[in-house]
């Protein structure tokens, strides 16, 4: 039987029921809304009271912008207080890519305003594409005020563009100090991260030291940044300046370098590829360390273009390499006087002689000498550069003894200098060959090494130190930063007579029957001593070393000191592929002439530069124009500037710049140098002491080694 489901009674809805339901719902919703209102009020009260300062600052930041002012770098000064690296005021334009919605359109507009050529625009576009985005990219520097104003009035249409007036690094003598000082440039991403993302490093216009002394003294030269607070509108337009804190210029760095001598030595190298180093024998001060060809550090500081960099990179004479510290060469015969000192220490008497018949037989091989010298004692072996003498006595003494003295004289050594790196070369010895090549020392190794060939490798600075130590008998240590105290050097165990004997023999190289008569100084009362050297590059089957392709020619070397009887200055000149020592010692002669009499030195340089096509800077500019033309690029003329400092860059204007030696005893300059360029020029205009003019000595006939 099917059961029927009982129906649920139907609820009766009355007016009272509806009113009760509405009242309950109203209460629940009202309570919830009231609670929410209380929470909002509490939060607002917390923000207004407890976090008032925080949000007040954030609000202020929307109205006020704070920007860093890049500090001026400290000057790098020579020993006389004249600037080797300074700062100049200029106008510049930068772009911050991440703040630029359309970099191509913005760059196109700037190209039109600033009259940039296609080459410059392409370089800028590449730097924008390769950069991290947050790092400012330089558009142009050193622009005129009219160009600066034209960019400034169009800023609303150029988002991310930052025009500003600031200071840029300036090197008055350009390429003559390129390798010595290095250059500055914007910090890259790695440097930014290494320095804990220091905001100063990405400030538009700020640059750090990238190479050489600029990099080594970065923390000293950097200075303290300033700050600028400005009120801005919602769109970022500046309304007014609120507060400015001036930057503090970096500390100056005073070097031992003689600025005019550095400039002269670099210019005198001329068309050759090489280096020149001059030291003070008494203090170890490096007076010049010129390496040519070089680069213009001003180009790197302003953002070198790809065409100019390509010219430097492709040059077979490697203008980007510092040849003083990183050029390694067989020393050739320049080390023969030092080897004689090793012989003296081993008991060989100066009057012990051999017969040179044009060479020496060692075992079953005959080793040639460049001439038949007959009877040869130690003095004649030096001033006639007799190979046979050194073949014989190096075999007798053993090369381990010679290598010991080579190290004592500074070869194969690194010196405690504020430089980024230096190549120390090689002083061969039986122990060294066994360790390095796992083979025994052979008699031919002694023969080759005795005349500065074989495994022997030195740099020009080491040769200059060797020359200073031979001249004085003291362990002279080079220094590059000027200090007030006079250093004390260790004395070698040689008698004054032995030192004097070697000095006299080296004087005879120049002033007697030696191999470098054309190196005589044009003074009656000052004589220079020296030693020539020729370093073979390839075998005679490839080239005779004097003609043919440049890279196959012999290196020319010359070490020297003056005055020979009381040495004050010593140095070395190395000319790469110069065809022999005849390319080196005329440069040393003129450099030392300039040191003792600047006017006479300039008289010798001017006609040479007329033949070469101008100064080092002029030749570099001409080479760049020719290279760019060959690449199908046009180089715009250099912009004219009104700064008086450009009139001070020629070495001839600074020929007489010399202050008394007492400057080394003076206190260091103040942290902030407030002098104008005119004041700096006047402060360095005291006369250099000169030697009395004299009749030049007659030229002697030079003898090849």
C-alpha cells in the first residue's frame, strides 16, 4: 500500500515577521560597518600620529629632489707644483637610458641640436645598447653655452636627458703623459657592484681612474661629493633651489716627475717607438718615464670613439702599452759594465787581458765578436764593447755569480712604486733554467747571456736603476711620489777606485775612443758616461737587423749617467726596432742637454719636429684624421675654447718652470686648490738653473757594436 508524504505546514509571513528580519539584518550590517569604520579610524590615527614623520618625509620627497654633485678630482702635480692633470669647467649632456621611453628619438633630437656626426651618434647608440640602463651615457662634453641652453629649454621633450655644468679631467700635455697618468672614465657595472653600489659612481658626469696613477691614487683623488636639494613639480620640472652643499675637491698628488722634462723626452722620441727614463741618483726620484707612441688621455676621458680606438688598437707599435714598465727587451751590451762589477767581485783584476781575434772558441763552436780588438783589458772591453772579453771571463767566473749581481743591480726585480703592474723580466742562471725549463745550463747559455742575449729580458726602468746603482755604488731605489725626507741607500761592497774605474770606462764610451761619440753633451764642464746596446730580434738569416721590415730590426739601447765624475742623474733609453744603439743615444744626449740647459735642448728639438710633422699631439691628430678618412669617416674640427689653460699646454711655455729643491721640504698643498690657471702658471715660472753656454765638443765617429 503506497504511503502518502505528509505535507509541511506553510509558514505564514506577517508584517511583524518581516520587520523583525529586517531589524536583525540591519543590526548585523551596521555592526560590521561600524567595526570597519573603527578600524579605519584607528589606522588613520596610527598613520597620522605614530608614523607622521615617516610619511611627512615621503611626501616631502615627492616635492623635493636630492641629487649628488660630483666632486672635483684632486690635481696631479709634478715636482715643481705644475699640473700634469687638472680640471676644467665645461658644459656636458648625459642621458640615462632607463628614464628615456624612446632612446632613438631622443638621440635623434640631440644629434640635431648638438650637430653630432654619424660616427659620434653610432658610438653613443652602441654605449646605450651595451650599458646597464641606470648608468648615465655621455652625449657630449665641452659644448658651448648656446648648445647647453638649447638642450635645457627642450628638457620637457627629452626625458632622461641631463644637461649640467661641471668639471672634466684635463691633461695639459696630452699624449706625453698618457702612460704615466692613465685616464678616467665612467664606472662600469662591475666597478659599481664592487663598490657596494655607491650612488656616486652612477651620478651623471662622475668618472673614476681607469689606469696607471689615476687608478692607483683613486681614493686620494676622489674627493667628497656635494649635494643639491631642489623643489619640483609633479612632472619633475625644477621650481627653485632649496639648498646646496658644495663638493670637496680631492687631495692633490705630487709626483717626483719633472713636467717639462717628461714632455721633452716624449717629444724627442719622435717617430720612434720606445721609452726614456731619467732618475735622480741621490734620491731615487724618477724625473721622467716617457713611453711613445702613446694615446691622448683627454680622448679617453671624453669618451673615445670606436674609430680612434681602432687606430690605437691596430697600430703595430702598440701605443696602448706602457713600454717603460711592460716592455721587455734583451739588454744587449748595456749590461757589460755591470758584468764587469761581478767580475771584480769574483777577483778578476781590471788589467787582466785577453786577445780578441774576432771571436772566441767555446768547446767546438766559434762565437763571433763584432770586431778584432786585439789586446783587451776591462776598460777597453767596456768602451769598445768587446764580446770576446765577456765570453771568456763569464766562463771563468760562472754565470751564477753574474746573475747574483744582476739582481743586486735591479734586473729581474719589481720596485715598490704606486703603479698598477710592472713586468720584471728574466735574469737567467743555471738554477733558473733548471726550474723553468727542466734542463741543464750549457756553455752556450753563458756565452749568450754574457752579452745580454739569450734568456735575458729587462724593462727600461730596471736599466735606469742599474745605471744609477753602477754610477753611485749604492742600492738606489726608485720612487714616484715626492716625499720630504731624503732616503738612505745601502752601499755595495766596492772600493771608490773600482767604482771610479767603471765610471771612467763608461765615460770613454762617449767622450773617448768608445762606441757613442755622438752622445757627447754640448758642454765643456759636463760629461755624460754611458753604454750602448743592441738587442737582436731575429736571426741573421731573416734580417741583418738594420734594414728591412720594421719588426725585424734590432732594438737600440743606451744607459747613461751625468756628470760622470759626480753622478747626479742616470737613465736609460730603449728604441724598439731602431736598427741598433745609434737610434737611442742621440735621444739620451738631447734629453740630458735639456735637463742642464732647456733652451739648448729646445733648439735641438724644434728642427726635428718640423721634419716629423709637428709635436706629438699634432702628429697624433693628423694620424687620426688620416685613419678616419681611410675608414670612410669624417672627423669634425676640434671645438674652439676660451679657457686660458689651453694656451699653457706647450712645453716651451713651461721650459723655465723650476723651483728650488727645497720644495721637497715644504708641507703638502691644502686639500682644496683654489688657485686659478693663471696663478698656477705664475707659481711655476721660476727659472731653472742652467749651465753656462759652451762650445760643443767635436763629433766623434761612432763604432757599431
